[in-house]
């Protein structure tokens, strides 16, 4: 059986609140008629995991023993054989009246030269603390320490748009890290690169988000896909695929995707992380107009026999041509499928 597996993080939420009435009404527009039909007639099963990264591990390489930092460092060509490494991505702490909001790397879009200059500044300043930053790409930085840190982390993705004081690392080394990050903020604030960025209307790079994730996937009953290749631009997914010895192809044209592929489509993910329902709606609408017709055509023409959609919320929507013939099944409005927390 030829199948196509689609990992679409944020496709159906979650959102922290109920979907506003005006969004519910717009989700009943003609552009969403086919996706409504698909979701309403699909066979819905469950996955043992309910987050983006865990879904990727479960589907691509459940035997994985490496942390997120180790995998992405491997992908970026960072040598982690000596010392202890953690992701320390460049971010912007947006000051509010009595707190600060975390804005992520995608909104900052640092240039590689800016990355090199700020890392050199940091490493010179913290030389005596035996910590250093390392990066080969502009948007993923790594902190090297001479000892393992006793900290529990909140992933960058799940902390975006939120008050940082509720999501900072906790543990015995938490006060030490707060001291480091406070010094780094003052250091970056004074540096000419940030003055230049602000003059151009760009967000300053005024913070670092320290984080990592470990994975323990229960292989019993794991819904590992039988794909022969990964089609994605996500560095974590690509690193996993290389561990699993899968062929990796970049996302080019959605209509060129082959059967027996696992495709990662993540344009909706950022709006979900920030809880921006309006941005989510516009991106979903664009997906339904531009990309989804090609996916429909794969099933209609027999290019694939089955399509599995993974919204990364613990559900799997399995669609076969025979499912679509169940005309007696009432189409449930799309917003009824959306998870709120």
C-alpha cells in the first residue's frame, strides 16, 4: 500500500482559549469545504505522544537516544565530544510594564556575521567562567560548559510570546544561569550591533534561551511510519532521518512529493507557539488554497492509497479513498476538531 505521511504541527491547535466566533465563521468558508470533509470522514486514531518533537521521534526514529541539542549540534557540525552542551538560542526579551515577553529567533533573523561578533563578545567576557558559545548557523547557538548543569528546561517553542519568568530554567543552577543571562543582556545591550539593528527598525538580540529536550519513546505500539524518505526543511527532523538512514529531500513543490514519504509541513507552527489565532487562520487558508489541492490529487489519482495526517496533538487522521465515499457522514466544522487547553 502506497501511503503519504504528513506531519503538520499546529494544524488543529492547541490554543489556550476557545476559537473566537469570527474565526469559527470564517472556517466555514468554501476554501475549507474539502478539508472539513476529509477530517470528518477520516479514521481517527491516537499516538502515544502529543508534541511536535516527540511526534517526529516517534515516526522517524523511536530508537533515538540523543537529546534535541545533541541531534541539532550533529546536524550543524558542532563538535560536542568535549564538555557539556545546551541550546542557547538568540532571542529578544520584550520589556513590558512589569515583565518581559519572549520573542524567538525567527522574529530576530540574525545574520551570520552578527552571530560571530556577539559570540566572540560573550566568550571573551565569560572566559573565566569556563563557558562559551558556539554556532555554525545564525539561528542556532550552543552553550558549552565544563560541567553538567542541574537544570530543568522549557523548550523555546513552548515559551514564545509568554512571560519569561514562568519559563526560565529551574533547578540548583538556576540562580547561576540568571546571573549569566543578566550579564549577557547588559553586554549585548551596549554592543554596536544592537544599536545598528534598532536604528534599522529590527529587534535587538538581547537575550539567550537556554534549553534542551530528552526523549523516551515507548516503542510498544509506536506508530512508526514506513516511509522511504523524509521531505523537510526542519533541522531536527533531518538529523533524525540521518540517524535512521533515511533519504532526505528538501521541500520544493508539494505536487512533486513521492509516495511513501514523510513530509513535514510547519508553516502553521509559529502562530500556534505565539497563540496568534489570526495569523494561524491566514496561514491555514493559504495552505488549503495552495498546497492541499495537490495532496487531494495524490489520493484522487491513485498516486497514494492512504494519507495520514499528524497534527502533533496525539491524534492521527487516516484518510483512504473509501473513507471519502461515506457520504452519509455529516461534515463537522473544522473548528470542532481544534484542541484548546
